[in-house]
C-alpha cells in the first residue's frame, strides 16, 4: 500500500527585496510556522515542507526546476505574505510540471485594532499580494486550486488535504503501467478509447497481454502457495457451508487460489498498478478471476472488467486518493433498478469483481456458476455495502477529449434480504433524485462501469480533473437537468476551441 507521508508538498512563499532584511526575516518565520501547522494537520495526508522565501525571478525559476526534478515532490502550495510582483513568477511557472495550490491566507487571523500601523500593513499584504499572484496564473491560463481563508481553519486544511490526495493520485499515474489481458468485450463502445491519447494526457500506459502469458505463471504455482492462500481465506472470510461440504466447490476454490497466486506473480513482475480481464478471453484459465480480482483491488490495484482500461486506471487513482480514509473504493457497475415510485434505487454489482474494502460485514466466500462464458464455477466474495454517502465516477473518451463524470449518491440498506443473489453489491439513491441523475448521466455519455467510493469526494475528483486538464461534469444535490445540458453544450465549444477536433 502506498504511504502518502513519503510524498512532499512544498510550501512556497512569495515576497521581494523591497521590504528590507528584517521584514523578510519575519516573512520566513511566519511562513515556516504555517508550513509546520499544515504539516501537523490531521486532514493533510502528505508532508508539507517549508521552502526559502522567493524574492527574485531567478529564485522562482530555480525552485520550480528543483521541484520538477524531485521525485517525492508532488506539488507546490504558494502564498504571498507581502506583495510579490507577478512578472517574477512567469518563467518559473512556465517551467513547472507539478500541480499548484494557491493558498490565499495571512499569518495573523485578526486585525490588531488598537495597534495596527503601516509596518503591520506592509508586512501583512496577502489581501492584495495574492491578487497579483493570482492574476499571473490566470493570465497564463494555468490550472490550479485556490483555497481562501485562515490557515488554521478546519475547512481550509480539509480543502488542502483533498488537493494533496488528488496530487498523490496524479503523481501515481505518471509512468504507471496497466495490464490488459485480452481485448475489451466485443462490440462494446464505451470501454474502448484512444490509449495513445490517454498516455499523452494522463501519463500512464496500457499494454495488452495474451491470457497465455498469465497462464504460464498460474501453471507454475506450487501446492504450498495454494495452501497458504487457502489459509488466508479461512482467516479472513466466512466460508459458506455449501463450499465446506462440496468437494467440487472446494476444487474450484483451490483453482481460484492458483489463479490468484499466478496473477500476483505476473503483476509484481511487470510492475503493474492495475489490470483488466474479460470473460470472453479465458483460454487456458479454468475460471474467470473473481476472488483474486477482489483481493488485489483491496490491496490498492486498479481493476475493471471486460477490458475497460480507463475505469481500471480511474479505480487505481481513487484508491490512492482514499488511503487512510474511512470507507472503501471499488470497481462498480450500475446493474439493475428498483423503480417503485415510493423510492427509486440503483443496484450496483458485477458478476464477481467488487472490492471487499466496501463490505459492511465480514464477506462470505462462495462458489457459484457464472451463467455466461462457458467456464467453471468461480469463487467470489459476497457482501452488502454499508449505508452512507458515496459517489460513482466514470471516465469516457468523447473523441476530442476525455470526460470525467461524477454522481454523488446515498447508499441505503436493501428493502429485503437478497438470499439468491451471490454477488457483492451496493444499493443507492442517486442525487439529486433518480430521474434527474440517471437522465443527466445518460446525456453525459456516462459509462456503465464506474469507480465507486465511500471515501473519495467530488472535491478530490474536481482537483484531479484540474491537474489532468480534462472536462469534469458533476451530478449532485443541486443539479438541474436544464443547466446540466447547457453545461455539456458549453463544454463542447470550450474544449473544441482549446484542443481542436479528434474524432
């Protein structure tokens, strides 16, 4: 699992020599204290590192070059304690390849009414220093996040923390490799896309491998490895009574363990951060990977079914964002509806591969027929998802751009038990309501595969989309269908002008 504390966000303060050495010394002291305070904030998961105050164009450029070359630096938080002429930032910002958060704050919270003088005013100039700083980034059309408020406020620290999580996920994508076993499900459109365009835009690559490449590793698994995994299963999950009694099911479970061990070896050997499978290409595998995909997702791997590499990469990014937070993250699919007028709901599930990080209780390990694909009965973990707020996110290739679509939802308990549904599942009410949310999702070209999370927030995904420079469309409690359709039309014009046409 990734340790977000090994990543650094550099706290960078802008000023100038105009104010003299004493003022600059105080600027550095105050900035160091703010950086330390943010570094100790529980809602900020990364290190916040104080950097020397920047006073000249050369210093700005040198720091930005240093940030580019420092692997564990994943972004900059900038702040102007005094007035910092924006022209001195131009060259450095042109060079910078790391995300930026512009913190608009000031060291002191309150105006010292009885003692305020011009010395105080000259020192505490963020109110207009940050406006100068903000202008140049707007003039340069730079994507960044702006957070305004007192640096000790909980909401300010939470906003910074959300951005840090997005920055960590963006950093994780750079140079990442995702493995695609076989192709996508035949004749399906939304799971396809331009992998070259994705690598240019996002920094990760998607490479295809034959199932036979995996089968070699599966066939090399030893009995000792299988026994060790079976012991893990026994300790981690409720073993269904049918599985304990049925020798055929037990043989299926042993085969599932063999597949998991081989899959782990393949993924680790290739340095992959995620993978896709498809039930239409299983030659040499006795069953579709089920429990193995679930368990690998729980450890942080991205995953999606039917060759859906975009969702696989998105799930990995959301896994990174959610590290250390309450609630899990999983590959998901909108499967079927409950259209009762007294409460319309969506039942999310998949044939096998839902991550146990979103399980309400201890998952049950079961073996059942798949129903399609013509292969042996696969093992899988079965569970319900706990009630509470969540979201679904999907990434689509719209031809001339990628679109990230997000819908906030509320997970609810099933109206009744589901004793004959042998899959992991989540039941939710989409915001603002079923009719608006589903209609907006379809207008937005939303995929049926998503990244589902009860830990990741829409704010994190908004920050992430800004870093990636991709279109974001959010369906939440305030969504109006008329305005949402207008937003999509405006985006069509904006991105067409910005990026040109790519059919």
